[in-house]
C-alpha cells in the first residue's frame, strides 16, 4: 500500500490497485504465454492439467473456503461436468453410448457447468440444515452414490474399465486435441486452458470481492449475525453450492479433455480429497491460493515419479515390492494437509504474504 | 392498548409509535422468558430496558429481531407485524441491532464489516457480481461512500483496513455499532453497548449514542446494566423481572418506584436525585 494514493473508491477497489501488482501480473502472463515455446510437450500437458484443476479448486474454495461449508462431494460434481460434456460432444451415431455430436467448446463447457450447478442447487438444501461434520458426511455420500451410478449406467459412461472418450474441444473450426501445422496438441491445450483459467479466475475474484462474497464470508464466520443484519443465510448457502458446482462441472469437462478418456471409477473419494488438499495447501478463501495449490498438487506426482531412481525401497509398480509411488503420493497428501494445517493454515498463499511483508520491511525485521 | 400509560393524555394527536410490543409471551419448554411484556417506542425516543440477569431483556431483542418466535402477542413496527418474519426480512424492514457479546465477522476488515451492514442497500445479483464492471462497481462505490461517512462519524478511520478480530474490545463494540448504523435503520437496538468497557470507553460510547439520537433522530431501544448510563441517557425506562414488566416511565419515576427498587436495585440502593 506504500506510495500510492487512490483518488476514487473505484480505483481503491480495483483488482490490480498497485503498480507492483500490475507489473507482476504482466510478468506472470508473459511468462505463462512464453512457456509452451520453451518447455517439452509432456510438461505442458501437466501444467495444462494443473490449470484445469485450479478452476476446480477455485470452485471448492468458494463453497468451503469462503462460505465455510465443508464439501467432500467435489468429485461428484466434477463427474457430472465430465459426463455432460462428453455426452454432448459424443458421436451421435454410436450404438454403445449416448452422444449428441455438439463439439463446440463454449456450448458443452457452459452446459457442463450449468448441469453441475443445477445438481449443486438440488443438494444445497441439505447444507441449509446441516453443518460441519454432518454436511461433510452427507456430501461424502454423494460421491458413493455417484460412483455407483456411473459404474452401472453404461449408456452414459461406458462402464468400468471401458469408459468413454472425453469431450471434443473445438472452437470455431479449430481443433485443440490434435497436432496442427503450427502448434502441437500440447501447446494448443496449454494455451486454451491458460486462457480459461484466467477467465474463470477473474470472474471468481470479482464474485468474492462483491457483496455476494462478503455475504458468504459472513455466513462462514457467524451465521446468526449474518441473518440478523439482513443476509438470507439459506439463499447464500445455495448460491455457494451452485457456483462451486458450476466451477467443478467446468473443471470436470476440461480435466478429461486433457486425459482424453473418462473412466467411471475415477470419481471417488480420493479425487475429492485431492481437491481438499489443493485448497488447504494453497490457501483457504483465496483465489490465487487455489491456483497455487492446484499447481503444487498436480505437479507433485511428477516429482514422486523420480523417486524409484533415488530411493531403492520405492517402486513404480505394485508387483515390484516395497511401497509404490502411488502410496508415496497418498502419504504425501496426508502429510502436506497435516503440515499446512499445523504450521501454516493460510497455506502457500500465507507463505507468500510473509515473504512479501519481509521484503517490504527489509532491512528491518518489523 | 398499553401505549403511554405513564404519560398524561395529550391534546394534539400524537404521531403513531415506531414500535409497539404488545402482550408478548415467550416460553422455552416450561421456562417462561417473557410474560405479558408490552411497551411502545415513540419517534426519536431513547427507550431503555433494564432488569436483573435473566429477566428477559435480551429475549425481548431476540423477539424483535426474529431470532425467537413468541407463543402469544404482537410486535408491530410501523405498519408491519414482525412476528413470523425471518430475521433477514426484519433487518430489511429497517431494524438493526448490536449484540451483548460482539458478533462481528472477525476475519473481515472494518470496511467489509460495515459494507455487510449495507447488504440490502444498492443490491445486485450474482451475474452482475461476476462481471463487476457496470452495476456491481457502481453500487459498491455508492455503498462505500455511505460506509466512509460512518467511519468518520464513529472515528474509525485508523482501523479501516484491519481485520476486526485484531482490534481492542472497545473499538470492536464501536465497529458493531457502525455496522448497525450502516444499514440506515429506522430503529436501532443496542444490547448492552457499554458492557465490559472502562470508564473512558463508556463515555465515548455514551457520546456516540447521544449523537445518533440527536443528529440522526433515530429511535433507540437499549438494554444496559450500567445504571448511571441508563439514568443519564434514557427518555423512558422499562423494568422487567422474571419476564414480567414491573414499571415503565421516565428515569426519575422508575428509580423511585419501590417495586423497582426491591426487584432490581436492592433495598439499600437509592438513586440520588441528580437534579
């Protein structure tokens, strides 16, 4: 806040209200756009997946971080988005699977978000009656119901072990999921996901700084006081669930575009926990924290995959004995959640704030 | 009904009361919290409710703001019946309150807490919020201007951007008052505004309460234990004990009432005539 004077409330409330924020945002955007021409394709795919996960994490952070409604059901809403998109853009002539042949990305992406958002709205009344642990358990139930339905509804999902192709990303005749003359598939997907993350990130940031975002925080901090000052608590819990599920639906649709295939068994509790880990590690109730957390958690497997070469007791498959890299990952998620909750509850975002204040005050310690 | 039992009949037609609380019965499975409590609040009046601990003072407030639903009686605010309305709907009608134990949103800044007080002023929907530019930005600026006036009025400027959880107790009480004022209420309910405050903080708060009544002309209902403050500030006082009304009247009359002295102040305690 040093060295600046806002001369209007509009200026004061702007997202990038300091020169430093404007410069760093510019640097970040330029770096992100330059990356696909520097990095290898497989790393670009991981980064693009992380961008998509970030959209999903922002969604979870809106309902859990901002509105304080603990949800373990995120995987369920991701699934709804993934299947809506896959079915809409699926082959209409297929005898095995439901398909409508609508491959236009804006259409199926919006539809995926809206259908998931609607599902969130249907679940929301539960949140109006339950809180804390009880809500967590009920949303956990959703994941199990979803898993069961998706495994058995073969016309939609293709069944366990078979699955179905993910949505086809096509924008005004431009195909993203195939190698082109100028750009590879990975480069195109990376840039697409980056643009989408920026769009959904800015929209979410707008929401949380508005009266809606404040009302959500009020519901989280003290719901009785919120009600007495005029915030309709039930309505805002519903808004939180609807918006969160919308983001989850969008993320679900895009996530499987990256993988190429939707496997009905993948929408399980572990997926929900991964998203919880993202917002806890990144920073609860911050949008940039959600992005940091998603990057961190998605890039983590890239590091653990290197472990078997370094540590002899870690193996890359379950037949080779010892513990597998997947188990190491699961343990790491747990350790990270515990570690951050105890040592830095504000997550990576909190660490960043601490570094920033340190350098602001440098060379004085306070 | 019970309008002005203690006032002589006036010749000019009096303006209708802002609030009339009429014969309210509130029970919690066998425990009677309020029994036959009635009072009215006139325009611009500072009305105080006193009574021993557990007498039902805060229950009156919780009935007023819709947190409790009484079994019998009526509460009329202007042309509206309040009983049966949800708390957020009552807030929208123009009743704002503070709480005995501070109920601020402690993770949010002073500004955000005050902005929340204006939740139903200049509203806009979810889609406008996503877009920000246009309606949302315009309305936020309008609300911010109103909030900054409250910041000036209550001298909160030094703490504007601090999370309220970090502020001293007296300042938090003031922020809570500010959040209620930010709603531009037609009636203000203060639940023990100086509870737990030191002398200096109490004097500050008394000054703000008088300013609110004199400058904004706002009718106020106040629950308070600090007898000195109540005797000095209130226009009329209602004394309750065990959920029943004992006496309503101007401070001096109430303090001299033997029933009130017995119920609340104790036999030995006599209020010295301040004139």
